C-alpha cells in the first residue's frame, strides 16, 4: 500500500468528496490554490478574515442545500465565533424540529509542541464536547484523517475536526480506493493484555512507541485511539479495560474538565468494570497552565514518553 502524509490524506479526502458532490463548497480566509484551480471560485471561496462570519455563513449555506467545509486554521481562532458554533450550529437542527439538515465540516488545527505561545497552543475539544449537537473527530493517522473526513463530508450534522499541527508531515498507509470510517468506532492500534492506554490525537504515536519499548521488558500494553469524541466508543474502552484490569488515559489537553475525566467517569461508573480494576486508573495530561513560549518549559507542560512509561509501570506495580 502507498504511503502519504497526514496533510496529503486530508487534502485527498476533500478533493474526492468535492468531485463526488457538486453541492460541496469551501470557505476559508485564503482559498487553497489546488482546489480553486479544479473547482472554481464559486465553490472555493476566499472569505474575509472573520471567523464569526465564515462559521455563520456556513450555517446559512448548509441550510440552503449545500455541504460546507470551513477551514478555521488554529483552533484558538475559533473562539471569536463561539456564538455561531455553540448557540447556532449546534442547536439549529433541534430548533427547526429536525425539518432541516445542516451538513458542515469545521476544520481546526490543535496541539502543542511548536513554541507558538499561549494564544496559539491549545486542545479545546472538551469545550465543544460539552455542547450537544456537535460531532467531534480527532484523527491521529493519515488513514484515519482521510476516512473520518470523508465520513464527515457525508454526514448531515455539524462536525468539528481537530487535526494536530504536529501530525501534518507524518506518513502512513492509505489505500487509493474509496473508504470511510464510521463515527463512534475506536481503533485498537496495539493489542495488549496488561494495561489499557487510551491515547488521543498526537499522543497515540507516543503511546505506541512506549508500548513497543515496554514489550521488551515483558509488559503488554493495549493502545486504543477513540478517533471520535462525539460519539465516543465507550463499549470498546470498557471491553479492553475488562480484559486488562488497568487503565491510563493520555491527553495533551489540560486535565481539569477534560476528555480524560469523561472517559474515566464512564468506566468507573460501570460497577462490572470497576470491580475488575487491579489498580487505580490514571490520567497523563497537559498541565493546567497557559502554554509557555519557551521550548523547554513547553516540553515540561506536555505529556511525553517518559511520563507515560512511568504511569504504566506504576499501575502494573
């Protein structure tokens, strides 16, 4: 199978779906040249540098029969359009009594590690996860980003895709034939028997490296990538924890009120799973601080392989 980058896989997904559906349009502050050349200015629109305007315009387009892709850029830019996200896009199908569909794909870059400083370094998916009406995807590989984006572009609901900016050049196997990945279906990236590690976004790569290293020491680590946060594949996580009896959640985002806490609560509230735990569940998350610009300080804030390894050895005992 051919190898392409995460960025190329995402672009392929858009190009293929734009060819498949003539009612798909793209909005961003600065249109992608390759798409504009093939699909023209009517479908690839270069919008004003106003996130609230393009997030809101996408709602109107979607309600008028179009499928709309909006490239926000850095996730922090999306904060100026929170009313359009939270109070409009998330609720409008419900407010219309289900009589109208609003198929929109919002793409945002998230993540730490580039010394982009506090205002450009964030993983805000838990904020949007708290809002009913938005589907959220979190692809970690080239294969996943293409399959999930294609699914999003065929969904009749607003979908937010958080794509870690540290993954753009990462290569992986991607088939040339058409495929999609269903929402709400986690992927077991590495099978194991001693401990379940639920890893999100770029942390999946670190977790897999740790799993490979610990295998040399006789520790078998199962690595699960949820891939989508809304819907979340709780069943797959429970099945894994029931087998291993140990659980660690690794998330680059802040710990307080984050996805890691939601995952732990869903597991620990299930008495049949809780009784099988051989050790307390743990979270390895980013620190609850504004992200420093200084590279050494930023690395201190972010979860890493050493922290994951230490947590696994602690729960293994």
